C-alpha cells in the first residue's frame, strides 16, 4: 500500500467513526455546509474586485 499518513483504509476508518459519533443526518449537513463554503469561496475568487462606492457629499451652503 501507499506510504503516508492518510492511506485509503485510514480515511474509511475516520469516516466510519465520524458517522458513528455524529449520525448520518449531522454528517450530511456537515458535507452540505462544507460544499457551500467551497462554492462561495470559488465564486468570490472569480468575481472582479469591486471599488467601494463613494457617497456623494452634500453641497456646502
């Protein structure tokens, strides 16, 4: 097998323990939240940087 910290069997074992601790519904919510966060991050990286809007100054009397 591959050498390193996270081998496929280790990852499966970690996922199995997480399912036992949190249950399938919490685990699904965690995955959904993580996916939305990554999507939002990618979208914000693609958007051009917006200039801050300057508020018009009231005319001096």
